[in-house]
C-alpha cells in the first residue's frame, strides 16, 4: 500500500506559513508523502494540485479569517472534479462558532493553534485511506 499523499496549502493573502511548514514536516516524519503548494493559493489552484497529485488529504492553514469564503469554494471544486473522497482539514485561527458550518459542508477536521502534532497525525491515519 502506498503512503498517504497530503497536499498542504496556504490559501488567501496570508503570508505566514511557519505553521504550514511545521505540519508538513511532522506529517512527512510520520511517513506521509507531503506536497506543500506554497503561499497565496486560490481554491482553484488547491483543487488542481489535489487532482494532479492524487491527494488523499488536503490540509489548509488559514490565519486570515477567510475560511468561510475559501472552504466552501474548495469543497465545491472538489465535488466538481470528482474528489469528494479527499479529506479536507483546516488549521489556524478558526472561531468556534464557524466550526459546525465548516463540518456541515464537508470539512472533516478543524485544528486550532496549540493542537499537538500527534493528534493531527492520528486523525489523518484514522480517517484517510490511500486512494488506489
């Protein structure tokens, strides 16, 4: 069985990518194949990367407050591309009041600052299966 493939993306105009790089390294060290797309990615670019890379998981790092705009658009694009089985995770500054709506549209997990890396790794391992 192949390694889980995880696309890590920094959508929107937020230029702070330290957290995304830290999680990318932790997932790689946990045995996953990680593709980091870099800063200022649009939902279209992220969905395209997930398709091209045959991603099992997409992890978005959002600190800008744009999650209520970016996540619904990304989920729509994934459905249009037949990628509704790709697990989408959000990390960053996400107000608690927004989490139920994000989960309702299909985001599988939301991880706030301070979440232990092992908790995220365990969540991915428990919820994702490599797409073959």
